[in-house]
């Protein structure tokens, strides 16, 4: 029995996070990042029925001031080292991610990415065993926008 080849994705893709927001998000596929992260600001923890939750605001589209208020159960809190070597304690949430025909659950850390081009990074933990990345291609799973 021969193993099926992994699907190919580009260095950037459109994705949906239906557990969090209905607007498509342009994602940078980042094989250098261990964890995936999502742009968030005004991060406010709260409790719902005895469980830790997080409310955060999101600009789902690049170069847009449109704001979406999102809520999710808190999955974890972890120290993450960013590309500049700075350690930051971040909230971690889980969400379904839809990339074209592919759907699976990922962990996302929340951090302010206002100064970054992409609202979300898809890291190695989410990619491992699921995809092969073509660093010259874009939007191979289809245009979701």
C-alpha cells in the first residue's frame, strides 16, 4: 500500500476560522514559526459558566479598520518567542481552520499584528503531516475572498 502524497499549499492562502469569525483571512504559511498565531487586540479575559474565556477584537482584512469582536474558550497560556527574539505570554485558543477542501482543528496564539502584512501565520505544528509548501506559489487551495 502506497502512502498518499500530501496536498500542496502556497506560501500564502485564504482561510476561514468559522469558530471565531465569518470573514476570510489571508494567511502567511510560515514554516519558520512553530505555532500559528492570529492578530488580536483589546484582549479581555472573562469567565463563562466557570470556564476561562477570551474576548478579543480583530481586523480580519489587511489595510482595513473594520473590527470584529470574537470570543473563544481559553485553551492554554504559553510563552512564545517572536521573530525578534522577544518572549511573550500569550493566550492560546483552538479553532477549526478551513483551507479550500481541507478542514482541521488548530491552536492559535493571540497577539497584536497591526504592523504585520498578514493577520494570521500558519506554523509548523498545524502544517506537519498535512501539507507540503510550495514557496513560489500562492492561493493553491482556492481564492476564499
